[in-house]
C-alpha cells in the first residue's frame, strides 16, 4: 500500500501542478482501499483513485492562493503554471516543476532563463497561433459568408488562407523579434499562392506560406490591410466603415467606443431611381443625427481609411453598387482624425498610426496581459501596463522583449 500511495502522490502532483497535501491524497487512498475491499483488482482500484484525481477541481481549474495564507504574489508552483499556460497552452514541464520544487523560479535570473528556454521551444507555436486569434478576434472570420453572387471567387480555402496569413505574420514578427510597429505598417507579409492571386500580386512559384516583399502598388503591409481583418469587419454583402473604425479603436488604441443609442435606424438601401452613392456618403448623412454625430466623428475616420478594400479585402478604386442609377462612384479613403491630422488613403493612415506607437504598445500590452493572466485589465493595472510598455520602448518595442517585460513584471507575478 505504501508503494500505491507513493504512485498516487506522484500522479496527483503532476495532475494538479503542485504537491498534493497529505489530507487531500488521503481521500483517494481511501477510494483505492474501498475498491480493493469490494473485490476489485489492483489495476481497477488504482484507475478509480486516479479518475478521482482527474475529476477534482484541482485538475480542472487553475487555482491561485490558499484559504490559510494571505499573499499577493504567486508561489513558484502557481508561477510555473501561469507561465506554461501563457506560452505553451499546457502544463509545466519537468524543468519548470523542478524550479518550483526548489523555490527558485521567482528569482529574476531563473525566471528569465526559463523564459528564454520556453521561447526557443517548438511548443511556443501554440502561443503564436492562439494569441493573435484572441487579440484580433479571428474567430469571427467567415461569420457572415460573402454573397456568392457578389463575390464568386470566395471559397473555404481563401477563408482559411486569410486567417493563416495573419497568424503566420504574427509568428514571423515573433520569430525575428521585430518591432510592434510592423503590425501597423510593413513592406512584407506572409502569402500562399491563393492569397497572392486574391491580392493580385505577382504569382508565387512555390506552394505554402512564405515571406513576400511588397511593392507600393500592392497596397498591403501590416495587419490592417490583411483580408482577414477587412472581412471580419464587413458583412456578406458590403464593407462596414463603422465596424472597421471600432475594430481599429479597440485593437490599436485599446478603446472600446460606447454602443449606439437604442432604435438607431440602419442604413436604408439605395433607391433604384437615385444616383449611386458610396456607403461613406450614406453614413455621412446618417451621422448628421445629433445623437450619432459625436461618436461617428471619432469612429468613422478610423474606418474610412480602408474604403479602398471591399468586403473580402480586395483593392478597388470604385465602389460597386447594385442599386441606384449611373456609374459606380469613386472611393474616397481620405479623412481627418479627431486630433486634426489628415490622411489620404490607407498608406498615409498607417503612417499616422506609427506615430502613435506608444499608444499602440500600451494597448498591445493590455491585450497580452489579458491573455497571460486570464482576466480583464482594470484601472488598477494601468500603471503596470504603462511601465511594461515603457520598459520595452528603448528597444523599439520588439515583440519578444515585450513578452519578457510582462513576465518579469509584478502584474504577471501577482494573483
């Protein structure tokens, strides 16, 4: 029985990501003894006890803190778990558990060494795929399938390629430890032959995703002109400048605009007997309503910058209208930001965004911290978020450096 108890101890320690207390383990030893007393085989009795360990809340939930001890910081076992699930999306490995067992993981030099090791491990791909999907809301891509009559070239492979471009782009920035500014404006992206055709860039000679240098006439670069982002801020028939503006406000500036007032009428379809007008022209008339104007002045300029892209992210100079009279109207992608700065087209707009890199860095850190500690950031966290961003500013906000600043911060190591 002592050997069985020791085996259950090892199993519980691994499953619960911390040493199981004697009183906790006693329950499962009792299960083992009762099963044996009932005539079950030793194997069957052990499986019953192990099943109990795996159905415990200690396995299902990531627990932090204890009822008998008051403390603000994570202990080393909890820190190992938070770090492992943040970067690898799984349980701590033996090296992390050994550091927790020795009570050395919280030491800055030890924590930095383990972080470096984890960033170089192939399992880091779980982070580079999961985080951008949460941050950029990529689960919404394809939520409103485009109308096949309006967009006959759209297919499932194109939709998957859109998302893979964005996650691949994030992975490339991460792997090369590039600046966060690459997310706003870059002269390269990750393409496969299907997306190259969609973007009307020179055909690729090999299959699979690859880093591709962009020309000015490609009208791409950064995240904001990727088809995944442009399509998730559209519906199945047309682009939505307001949705695009809200997305930029949230993803780039970390600010969620207030919801629209109740009973706001949607844009009316263009009557067949009037001249064709862009969605922008219809919105400008719609936003003249006093209840809507104040918010639209802040949101709309962030979305109008991308009017050159249709609902599936293709470049255009005219907005194709199915209703109304006359020729299709010319796209107007110019605008004025709330602070008075003007832009003329998406390239100029992205250049303005790079001037706000400090604001973007703080918004990014907030998203990263939310993913890492599994809770929404509050006003009490703002000072720490600012400090983390500033700590990586001297190195031009390189992505791995931002991750390191977060892991070594009090924000990451507090309960």
